[in-house]
DNA sequence: TAAGCTGAAATTTTT
DNA sequence: TTTCAGCTTA
C-alpha cells in the first residue's frame, strides 16, 4: 500500500516531552490530577500548525466546516483537534465521536492521536467507520428494532444469494431482472435513507414492472427472519432507532460532546441524517460538530455520496464557521497550478485556491501516444530513466481511470522486469477462499445461517447438488426451520439417494463435532482443523491452477489474522467490517492503481495515462449524470494531479481498443483546460522510433485524409512498434531482432483482417510486410501488416 | 455432476 | 476481446 504521508510540515514531536506551560487552557480546578499532570506536556503540538490549521483546531464550540484542500494537512488537523480536546479536558475519550469512511483512516487516526497525546489515553471507543459505530450502537439496542443482539452482517454475496431466492419465489425472470441490479437499487435506496414504504413509485417501477418496492420489503422481512442486516441497514436501522426512541437518541446526544467527521464530502444521505440527529440538540447545548472535507475531492457520487452535504453545511448548521486550508505542503507550484486551473472549471464548488511556498518545480508533462501499448512503453521507459537516477519505485505511481487500463502496464512491466504492485482490486475479505472459510466458521458457530450453509454445502464437491438442495429448501420452508435442521430431518428419511444422504449426514456430523470443540480448542487451531477436515484445504491443494497457491497462502493469512482475536466469536464479529487487504510493503515497486483508490495517497512522481475523451471523463459518467458527472470526472482528474509531489505526466492514446474494436480517441478536454504556463508538451526525442515506423509512412500517410489534427499529432509522435497488437516484437535487451512480416503474423491471401482506419477487409496480395487489402467500405488499399489484425 | 458452449456485458468501490 | 454466468450435453 502506498504510504499515506502527513504534510511536509510533519515536525511535531510527540507531545509530552515539552516543558512549556500551556498558554490558554481552562481553569485548572476542573481537571483531575492526572489530567493536570498530562497538561504539563504543553501545547507544542499547536505551535507546529499554520494559522488556519491552528484556528481549525482551537475553534472547539459550535459547528465548524474545515475545507481542506489536497495536501493541506487535513488528517493532522483532525488528530490534533482530538488531542487538544483531550488535553484541555473538554471531553473524555468516550465523549468524542469521530467517524471516518475506511478502517484504514480510522486506524491511522487512532495511531496519530495516541502519538500526539503520548499514548496516555486508552483507545477511543467511538472512533471508527460509520458502519463500525453503527453496529456498536445497534448491538446495544437491537431489540428496539426487532433484532437480536447477535445479529449477523451480510456480505454482498449473501445479499445476492438471498435476493436470487426471492426472485425465484416470485417467479421473476432473473435474466431480465438480475439479482445484482435489485441489490444495487436497494443499496441506493438505503444510501438515501429510504425504507421500502418510501420508495417513490417511479423507482419502484424500475424493477420487474413495479415489483421493486415489494421485493425490497420482502428482502427486509427475510433479513429479520435471518436475524441479519446488510451494510445499508447498519445506518438505516440506527436512524429508525433514533427516530422511534428519542430517549435513546438523547442519551447519545449527551454522550457525544464533540463530533468529528472525516471526508465529509463523501457522506451519503443516510449518514448525513444520522449525523444531524446526533448533532441536533434540543437542550440548548452547542452543536460541537466539526466536519472536514474537500468538495473538490468528492469522487464517490456514483455510490451515493452527496456533494451537496458539504455545499449545504452552512445552511444545515446555522452559525457554522468555515475555515479553509489552502496552504499546500505537498506539491510543487507547477503541479498545484495545473490542478487548480483544471478544477476551476467546475461550477458547483465552494472554491479554494491552493498555494504553496515551495519551488516551482517541473511543469506537468503532456504526451500523446499512438495506443495504450505505446503509452505503457513510454511510461515504462520514463520509469527506467527515473530508476537510473535512483528514484525509488515506491515513490512512483500510475493512476488509471479504469482497471482494464492496468493490463497494458502489467504486460509491459513484466517484459521489462520492472517490479510493480497493484493497489486495490478485490479486497482480502472478498476473495472466494476467504469467504468460503468464513462460511465454514460461521456455520460452526451459528448453524441456522442458511446463506453461509448454502455457500459451502457443496464446496468442496460432496455430491450435494441442485436436487438435494431443492429438497432441503422445500422441507425448510414447509416447517419454517433453518436448512441445517431440515438436513437433520431429511437424512432420517428415504427421500435422498444413498450417496447424497450419506454425504449430508457426514457433513452434519462434522459440524457437530467442530461445534463441540469451540469452547475447548484454540480458535486458530480449530479453524485449521475445520478447513482441513472439511476437505477445503485439500480442494485447493489438488487444484493445479495458477491461483491455487495464492489461495492457500490467503487461508494461512486468515489464520494469522485470527490470532489478533481471543475467540472465534470475537473474530467473526469484526471480520466483515474490519478486514482489509494485506498489502506488502517493504519491497521497492511501482504502484499501479485506479484514481479512486489513490485518494489520500501521495507520490513523488505520478503518471496519469488515459486522458482520452470517453475514458476521462468517462463516457458513462457523462451519459448518466450529465454535467454533474463531468464535474465529478474533473474532480477525479484533480485528485490524480494533486497526488504528485514533484513530477506529473499526463498521457493519452489516439487509438484505444474498446471491447475488441479499435476506436480513434480524442485527447481529454481536461488537457486543454490545464493552464499553459504549468504544462510542457513532451517532444518526440526520435529515439523510440524503431520497428515499422521507419518504413510504414508511405503507406499510412500517402493517401486518404490524414490531415486532421489528431493524425498530425499521431504522426509527430509515431513510435509504433512492430507486430500486430498483443504480439510483441522479439527483442533482446531492446534490440529488435525480428520485425514482423506478413507471414510471421500468420497472414495469408484471403485472410479477413481489421484495420482501425479502413475497417474490415480481405487480403488480396502480400509483399513482405506490405499488404493489399480489399476493404469492405474503403475499397482496395495498400497497408503495412502491423496495422491490421486478423479477425 | 462436470466440462463445454453460448450469449450478454463490459467504470469507479467501501462497509 | 474477454469474461462470466447460466445452460446444455456427455
């Protein structure tokens, strides 16, 4: 994982080592002896802040919005503020509510607070993600919302499986109305704080001709039956709890004397409502709520985040103070200038002007490429160049808009032997083997968890297929009992054939045995035993596919992770909410990730490939959300640029393969929105022109309309290597040893081919690497083999 | 039950 | 083009 760095002004020593007396503190008599003793540590941490940061830390009463631009020390303000509250004795750790979006952010905040206050205060119980805090509150009052305190939190897989069952029960064609579509609709409604009865008609009609709302309601009923909630419910049920039980709400309002919210621009409606309920005090006490965010970094609108929440803050919280952090400690003036100039094109923003006192640095480089392969090649070469100048690979990142872009880079880096790591992707907990393992553990503890039982009943294969499961379901539904119980009954009957019957009985006996060991055996050992005896480990050991080894490794990692908990139940409680991908650090590698997952990170050098119209901004964003979509894409571009400390390079490709079809791409409009004074257009150094580019000009540029600006640029930058796409020229340490020939490319007379300019056609003559092709639309043309693809 | 086939879809991702 | 899910066939 790329390191999250603090701002450049990271010079604070852990508080507690200073001797200065605090300049302004509350009356000493209100503090305990230990607090007074702690206070001798003084306010050195405040002196390390700039005036705006300091104001944000010291404005303790009333609503406060801190607009913290990229690299302006946002996390430091939040953590210092918490430390300050504690140091002044304004609140006990248990009276501060601090919410983040990710576990990572929560962990980091804990870490930094405890560094600031010298580790003297035990962990803050109410510092965590919205969801983690939501679970905590919900467990305490579960009965008030028709749940048992032991409720389980469903993951996405379980959700889908459950919805599939509902659709089947309603005889809804899953092809036309896929379960995942309904799942994401329900998710969207929950993000907006909507319970089924309040789903608007129009939206209800969006699924299965008006069954949307009813299915949502049925889904919720099933959840209650299962004593389960999904992620969205964690907040929604909190809202219900607070709304229906004002006394409970009042207790939390009084408890949380100070509230802090990180990444406020990412909050959705439900989270916003939740915060408002907690902050809205009727007893006349001030609403000490401090939200920190940056409207220019709001990039999660598509999953329910409402930029409006941050834009509306002053209306929502009358008398709110707004403090802008605009002093950037991260990037050079050129990078900042480019980013600021770009984001200034957005309309709906509160407006900030980032500035730095640092060097101008290098201008942002822009370079056009022929296609994505060349893009990868150019960037690969740049990286090798940087490497020769001892630039750490860890400090280089390639930020792409969509993950399919990564492939070209991975291919290239593998050929170059350049170490890289991919950040993001499927998270640890989401991996199949991890979910399977957890399902085994879950059923061991909780035999009535039907969804988990179904998941693993035939993994590894035990001959318990569709037919068996169907009988089980029938019996379970008829008697309203969990599947495992139905299984117990059914093995006593003649209903199943001997084979499945024996298999099922065996599995039940296994679970019983494992369950009997829960209290006596160490939970990590038990987990290993279960995975072993169930045949699950064996299944992957027998699997000779490439990924099998990694999966076994992940299972071991899971056991290691369990060590951090005392009991199996304790582990299960947290596993769905608090398990991140374990990213190795340590080795020096180039970082490859999406723009989304780059938020919050920073690197010396950042490459931003794929600034093509349609990719960034993404076409789908434009289609679905119009101007606000465009603005979110622009913010994404802005996030990308502001990740760079020293160097940023933007590239675009003139040809991109979209689902197999070559398409001519146009440079992103964002490129032309960058201020000229901060940008340098890369010149072709002529060194890269190997391969067919030496001799294909006569064909490529002799005829036809090649005078468009795009083609002119393409010509200026032409560095195409030999070989049809996906077929690298054979090189030994960069020396071309075998250029493509028509024969080598497997072309023969009559072969149907595709050309990005002329379309489809058939080869009518071959002369070395030059082909004569009869194109279906463009007629007979002479082209170089490397410009066509076999189809 | 399991491999092979066919057709549709194809951003971004956290909890 | 690739991937993946669901369906068909051995």
